[in-house]
């Protein structure tokens, strides 16, 4: 009994050449962290508010637990939480809107189950939800745009390609297009709204390297570059827009656990290798938090026997790419507005270069920063529909910062999502040095405030590194001042001033008007206005004129 590693090697046989996957930065490294209190395999992990929740699993073959323990990476400590309703292992979990959904799994009876239970970390409680249409164990789930996709697995035999979509908002299931290659024990991860189903097994053997990508928007599958090392019982996590495939078991039943770590780049459709997992493990779980990946639990021995459950936690630190190009959108939104409106923001990034751009999206919201990786292929336009609710998985608003390895052209539109909505308002993203600094003045023209007809909102964002003070002067069309006030903004803060002519100046039926913005202190201040037709909720952007 020994561990093996099936990495591709450079070879030329009868004129056919096989290439070794390239290596990543040598600065990537693993660190041992505090052990999980309950040693187990076949568990699943999900992240909510920076905490990793380790849910269920097995302690011996056929012996399962319902334990839930939460890991705080900031303090490297574990806290016990309310147990699952039933003992379960080889299930899958996904988080949506701050709640975790545990789906399917393997009970002591040995068959797959249709159980769906919801965990609320805020209240530390569980409740049962609508059953999955197809009972399954050894499945994988991923969340995109507020919906969870349950993929593959098996009730008993054979392996399934089944894809079913769960909507937590309505507690309903919908059948989707099958995965082309039926599999169990694969792992799925999401990059830029696309789900990648990687590796796994087809019951006849534990050796599959297939990678297939699912687009929920079109309900279609695409074949991608195969994983260099065929394996099952492994786990994947996303960091910096790349998918890390970690551990598992290699080959057939006679092959034991693996410490292989390979990295998939969806932009280039290529694989690379990075530092081995220090402790070879199968049936482990992984999660990414604060720029690091945590490999948790698993089994140390033969994945057929499952008699050596592990409590080990190991942290992978990945050297992030340099992101020297920074662009700002003064306000991006995903939230309800006045008169029954629902406002969302689409982001468009165009990469003129001959190489792909690695991107980080950062929303500076009231409750802190929300970050998501992204990428744009060479010579192409990347479109991020509802970037706040989609890529960033957040409901709210704030200045949006786009960081990139390459120079980009960037624009956005914010519009009303309702059926009667229109194309909305367009924005050009700015660099921080294009913003206003102390002593600078900008004008906003063509503003309107007419009760039940038109309303004007102002947006003031501070993209600088220090506090900013901005004086706003509201004027009538004859140039007379009707109200002056000052806004104080911290770095990265947005103030969306709703209907200041009505609310601050007491002029709900002003008609046409204008505004002057003067920066008293600070730099990198962006100012704009939205004039909204209250009858249609159609909005027009009024950019600042310096």
C-alpha cells in the first residue's frame, strides 16, 4: 500500500509528444493549522461571512455523523454548531444569501438520498426544504446567481449525468440538461458564472480526468482540457480566478490517497501544477477564504476501506498576481428602488492585449468589501451581467473597483430589471487620478425634479486613500442657490443622495435644475447624477463636467 502520483511527463513516442503541466509560482506554500475537532471523511464545507462550516461526514465505513463545526481562519479556531438533522456523508453543500444548503448524500443504508436541509448560521438552526427530485450520493453542487445546481452522483449504480436546479427563494427544483459524461465523485467549482465539473469516476474504475463546463444562462455544456491526473474523491476551490484540484485517490481500487495539486485556468483552458498537499488525503473538503485555501479532513488510507479519518487542516497560501491597473465605477447596485423598481448593474471589460487579463472585482459596500475573481480573454469583451448579485453574490450597492493585470477599457450600465424597464444609464469607469481633488469643481447639468414625473439622485464616491469633504450646491435654472450642504466620505465610501432637491432643498416641483460639486479635502472624488423618469423608471446618467 503506497501513494502514487500520476503526473504527465515529457515524452516522445512514435512522434507523439505529451507535455508536462507548467509549474506555478514557487511562493505558493502549505501551512499546518489547528485540527478540526471531529476527524472525518466525506464531509462538505461552505463559507458564510468568512467562516468555514464543516458539515457531516463519516468516521468509519458505514458510520456517519451529523456534526457541524465552524472554522475561523482569523483566529485559527473551531466552534461547535447545531448538528444536522440526520447522520450523512458524501453529500454536498452550497451557500446562497447567507444560508447553507446540504443536499443529497449517503446514509447508513448505502443508497443515495433526496434530502435537502437548510442551515442558517445567524440563528444556528436547521430546517427541511423541498426534496431533490433524483436521490443521489457522491454528487457535487455549486451556486450561481442565487440558484444551486446539483450535478452527477448516483442513487446506487450507475453513475448519473443528472443536473437539477434548486431555487432557495421559491423552494423549487427544475430539471436541466444532463452532464455529457455521467460521473460520481467529481468536484465542481464556479468561475465567472460557469460551473466546471472536474474528474471523478464512472463506477467501473476510479480514474477520470474529464472536465466539462456548464453555463446556467444557456443550459449548455462544453468540453474543456482534461485534468492531467485522473482521480476521484478530491476537492476543488477557486482562488484568483483559477480552480485548484486537491488530493483524492488515483487509479483503481488498489491505489491509495494522493497529495497532487493541479490548477486550472479557465481563461487559457490550461492546467498547471503547484506545491503538493502535505498530507495525502481522499474524500476531503476544501474552501477558500481571504486569499487562502483550506484542505480539511478526509481519509488517510485506502478509499475503499475508509478506516483512517483525518482531522487535519492545511492552509495553502497563493501568491496573487500583480494588479496595477485600477478602475472605478462610482456606484454599482443590486437592490430595490423607488416605485417598485429593481436596479442592477452590468459591467463590461474589453481587453485589447494579446494575453488574458486577470481581474479582481471589489465592491466597497456599507458592511465592508466584497471581492470576486474574474478574467477577460485576449482581444475579447467580458460581460458581467448583474455584477453585484452575480459575480459578487451580494445585495446592496457601493463603489465598484476593478483591478487588472492589464490595461482595459471599462464601461457599465445600471438599469431597472422590471419587465417595463429600459436599457438604463451608461457609465464609463475612471481611474482614481481622473477624480476630483481638493480645489476642483464639477458641474451637473440637466437635472429635473418634478413630483410623480422626474426625480434626480446624486452619487458621490471617494476612490482616494484619505477622507474627502465635498460641498454640494443646488441651484435653480436662473443660477440662484436654493441649498448648500457638505458630504464627508471615508476612503472607498459611496453616498447616494436620493432626491436632494426634494429632500434637502424642499423643492419637489423645482422643474429643471443644476448642481455644483466642490472638493474641499481629499482626492479621487467621482460625482454623477441620475435623472429618473418616475413613470417608467428609466434612468439617464448625468456625468460631471469639470
